[in-house]
């Protein structure tokens, strides 16, 4: 099994930390530099029975200036070409305008979108359920998976779920 997984989310939600955890030092092509290519490969994770190619999708994050319709279309098309989408949020911050911008881009996407609630080590477990309910109302997520990319909580479970969609 192998497939492409797009990781999207506001800055600082923990995308790079997640990549570091699952890819580690094995690959050195991770970069935070903006690129103009359609898809920026951030890392490849090869397991016994599966290969995950994690990619970034330029144009899907809220821009400093208004994106042209064309750029937005390109980003949307790209999200239709991957096998699964990880939409990562910060459990401690909750819902924000940057998230709505991304959810709007996901409106016409047919691929499975997983809501990844990261940084659960920073919130009380009681705060998680209201957050899940809030996001559930905004998009028909394939599944909602809380993790801590920094501490590693539930990351193996996330990979196992993603594997089913490769
Ligand atoms: P990115 O902009 O989405 O790539 O976010 P980064 O991976 O650079 O993370 C931004 C900050 O959040 C860094 O200081 C990370 O150490 C921190 N961070 C990322 N994941 C977690 C987490 O699960 N728990 C906590 N407490 N901090 C995290
Ligand atoms: Mg980053």
C-alpha cells in the first residue's frame, strides 16, 4: 500500500513536529521555505506494509494578500489528487478564522479529510469534547483524531487509520 497524504493547517499547529516524529532523521527534504511547485513533498515514511508520502499544498493556507481564483482552484484540484487529507488544528487554540479559510477550500473536495486535533497534552480532557462537537458541525470529517505530535500520543493510531485509506 502506498499513497499521498496532504497535511494542511494554520501555521504553528504542529505540522513540522508531526513530520519530525514520523519521519525523524530518515529524510532531509523537509523544508519550511515557500515553494511554487504544486505539491511539496515533506517526507516519505516507509513501513513494512505501507508507504506514506506526506505533502504540503501551497495555496491552501490563508495568504497575506488575496489569492487569485486560479491559485485557489489549483490548491483545490491538488487536494482532489491525494489519497487523504490531514487537517491539523491546535487543541489549545480552538476554532479560528484561519481554519474557516481552509474549510472553505475543502468544500468541493471529495477525498477523505481527517481532523487532527494536535497538542492534546496542552488541554484538559474535558475541553476536547466541546472542540470536537464544534468542528463536527463545520465539516463532514472522515474521522476526528486527537494527537500530541510532540509527545507522540495516538500517532500510531493515526497512521493505522490513514493506512486504511491508501
Ligand atoms: P507548523 O507551523 O504547523 O509546522 O508547526 P510546528 O511543528 O513548527 O510547531 C509549532 C510549535 O508548536 C513548536 O514550538 C512545537 O514544538 C509546538 N508543538 C507542536 N506539536 C505539539 C504538541 O503536540 N504539543 C505541544 N505542547 N507543542 C507542540
Ligand atoms: Mg512547519
